[in-house]
């Protein structure tokens, strides 16, 4: 049973990594680039129950509307100071799904899912060989 769960988690995470990789690539090719400003840092709770600060970034889309979003990638080293100007990239049809155009923010979800999938894949192989 454990081996099946590890295989399932590995496949799921690897599919997520591939999907995120294609999304990032498509954003880099088709996305609209602009600058946003970190307008706030909101306190949230992470899975361990400790406080975490998540930046809220505001920018104006190509239609002239103000859009606010929080980056998908969170954790230590991912914070952005209030008032900081950051590069932003988004799809014209979905500006709410914008991303901070920095390597750690663009590729963080891809690497996290990839390494998680490989870890579960390794565990599945190790369990099945034991």
C-alpha cells in the first residue's frame, strides 16, 4: 500500500512540475511585462502553525485596471519589502494569475514539485526493492 501511495504522489508531483514548467515557458513567451509595487505584507499561518509574511503586489494591467496578487512561491528568502518595485509578468486574459518576474519566484514551484516527485519516486523504488 505504501509503495502505491509513493508512486501516485510521485506521478502527481511530476505532472505538476511539467505543467508548471510549460506555464512558466508560455508566460515568458506570451506574457505581458510590467512593473508592480509591493503594497503590503500580509501575515498568514503556514502549515507548521508559525506566522509567515506574504507580499501583496499591485500593478496596472494593459486595460488600465489595478490588479493585486500574492506570489505563489512563499517561504524564507521569498519575501519582498513593502514599497519595492518588482518586475511582473501576466497573461492578458488572466492578470490575476500574475507572477513576479524573478527566477526564484518563476521557477520555485517547478523545482519544488520536481524534487518532491523525485523524492517520492526514490521512496517508491526503495520500498519496492526492500
